[in-house]
């Protein structure tokens, strides 16, 4: 809610607390949101690090595919070639992940 209201610093603080002190499942959701807040603040490397941790350690609440899609979506405007590398294998999978990957892939600038 805080991030949606433009209170990114407050959102960052709250999400960091949940990520550090919450149980694994809820902490993963907080980390996902925290990574998005970091990207919104222009803290690309910090956001990327969290997404990569979520990719390496998926949970019941945040799957590996979800974290990969989140990272690609966040990188799209700032590092499109990195987003392309993440999306390339995902667009050849099946189900919702492939559909989202294809949509994001179509938003990439031409090579």
C-alpha cells in the first residue's frame, strides 16, 4: 500500500522487516515486493540481487518462474538485453509463464 501511494522509503523499511523476520513463505512475498520497490527507486543492483536469491530459493508463495518473470519485467526498461536473456528460455515453456514471457518479449526493443 505504501509503495502504491509513492511512499517508497516507508515501503522499503516495512518490507525489509518482514523479509528479515517473517516466516519463509511470507518473507519471500516481502522480498518480491522489496525487489520491485528497489527497481522503482533506481536501485537496480539491489533489486536484482533479491530476485536472483528468489530464483535460487523458490518457495510455495514465490516460484522460480515468478521470480524470473519479475526480474525480466524490472530489467526491461533499464537493461533490455538482460531481460531478453531471461525471457528467451521462458517463452518456450508452457502455460501462463510462457504467455507472460511472450508478452514481455514483444515489449523488448528490436535487436
